[in-house]
């Protein structure tokens, strides 16, 4: 069951006034680290797996809207199949262009590196300005059996 389905159940009353505002440390440790890599389940927070994030234009993806997330923002687990972020979509071609180098995510308590992140902006082929869609990929530090598993934070303009 996805996080969105969990939220829409009777447990919804527990979240009155609550929105999903995780820190980068929480994304690495609790969402990516424990839930996916360790294969443990968190009954309140279960993010969706998105298999077509790199296969379609971001505006053609199906996004579930809920009060749990900020408007026009989504979090997905994605299995990376390669380094290419080129999109051959239905309405156009484009790519997710990196906005900088891979950077470290540092724990707030021990000041140690616990993961990495990289930000991207979506560009339509032939256009010099960004479409406004942005994405941040979060990677576990250890890699392990889920080295191609990333957590993506997607934002619509």
C-alpha cells in the first residue's frame, strides 16, 4: 500500500495539520535507508515506486494529489537503469540536466556523511531555458544491493 493510500484511510485524522516536510537527513535515514535498503516497513510513511520517471515528460506522469504533500511536490522511489536521463516522451524529447555536482548529505547529529544528492532541471530538446520542473535524487551512501535505488523529490513549476 502506498503512502497516499495510507493517508486516505481512516488514519487521516491523525494527520490533521500535518504535511510532509522531511529534512535531507530524514530522507536518507528513514525513507531511503531503513524502508528500502533494510526492507523494513514504516506503516505511516510508504512512498510510491515510480518506474516511468525517466520515460515520460514530467507533466505527463501520473501524480497523486493529497494534502499530505505540499502542492505540486512528490516523492518517489526510482530504480535507476543507467546514467542517462534522456526522455523520449509522447509530446517532445528532453532531458534532466544536472544543476551541479553530486554533493554530500551530512547528518545533523554526528556531522558525518550519510548519503549523496544531485539536483536536476528538465529541459525540452531545442530550448535554451528550463521547463521549470526540478528534481533532486537522493542516494544511499553504502550502495549495497539497492545501489540503483534512489529517492526522487519532484517539483512542478
